């Protein structure tokens, strides 16, 4: 049986190569170069038809006249709408004329083992890309910048300098996640497009809310009596400092109190506390169980909003 060119191994590889090149070309048309910090350019994603550009926060040095270079070579100026250091995202706004918004992949389309491409525009040479696979999909994670995000995509695609803020796209050029080397400290973690979309909406409304208590804590072991009273939890968080006039101080917390739980969820380490301080907690009273003077007690506190 005679094989056609398209069904031979070489033909199939050539077809795949052409499809991946087309995917990079499609996505690259929606990727811009953001030169907001001298010597530290990043990539940006044309997010919508209104001229919003999503990029990496750590590369934004000033708020106005941010140089942006579009895929067609045009230079333009953008302004900062809002930024969220915790997720390393910043939203810019520029004249939308001639800009091509990125195409979105459905959240459910991301699968472990799928081919993905990291696309960036780090310099004047134009679009750059690397290839890998989705090696893992995960739930809640604490970023290297201290923020708690609901999901992550892990990839083995290499992120070259300047790729931060650019898209991770599927084999047909649709964005599945937003790349940030700083956010994961090189661990290959990216923000899924669904999570990024929610963050963009919050940024467009003025910023991302982050709940905080205004406490500095450290892990300490709990006494045997306390452990037995709360089901075996071995550690809590001792309060070492209080922000003056902060939520915890205003609720009557003292230095030396030991935080044990919040709304019934244990606080055995700082990550547990960060995971509980979600945007939904801002301004809503919560009950915390603490140890004071060797005794368990409940304290109600209303988390504030971190700027």
C-alpha cells in the first residue's frame, strides 16, 4: 500500500510543524513588547478589543507613558490601569486601533500531556516561542509573591528572559495560561486563563482585593491539652506583631495569642492563614479560635483589605 506524503512519518511531522508555526503566528499577533523598565522588558497580551493589555507587574516601573511595541512594529504609549503584585499581573490601557485580541481556550481544554507553546516578544527581533507539554494541573497554590491563587498550570516549556506576561497557548494558538517566571521562581507554574480573566476583571474595576488581619506570626507547637481539645492539631501561629489600628488589634488580639483556626479550618502554618485570607473575606466577620493564657477562646474579627 502506497503512503501519501501526508501519512508518512516525515509528512506527519511536517504537518505538525506547520500547525505549530501557525499557532505561534496567530498568538504572536496578540503579543506586545512592554518596555516599562530599562533593561527588563516583558511581554504583554492584548486581552480585549478595548485596548487592555495584561503583562507582568514586576517589570512595571511607572504608571504613565509605558512604551508598548505591537506585533506589526508600531510603537505606542500605554497607561497603568491597576496592578496586583501578589499575582504578578498588571493591566495596561492603550489605543486599541489595529490591535488583535488573543483568542481564549476553554478552561476544560487544558489537559495533562497536551502540547503547549510559550510565546513572547522580549525584544525588537519579534515573536519568540518555546514548546513543551502541560505536565500538571493543580488547585490552590501560594505564589512566590505571597498571593493565594485558586489554580495553576505547570509546564516544562522554557521561559526565556522577557517571556513573563506572555501567553501559554495550545496547539492552535489559543491562550490557556499566563506566564510569569517571577511568580513561580522558574518552577514552570502559570496562571490559568480562567483565573487570569477574573483577575483582569478585578483590575479593570480598580484592583484586586486581598484580605489581611494585620498580624505577624510564627509557627509554635500546641500543648497536649490544646491538641486533645481540637482534634490533634499539633501547631498554631503565635502572634509576634500587630499592625497598629489593624483588624486584629481592633478585634482585641494581643501579642502572644496563638491562632488555632478560622471558621473551623486549622491554622497550622502561615500558608494555611494565607489560604484563608481570600478576597471574599474582606469586610466579613469571621470567628477565630485562639489560645490565650493556656485557654481556648473564640474571637470575632473582620479582615480588612490589603492595598
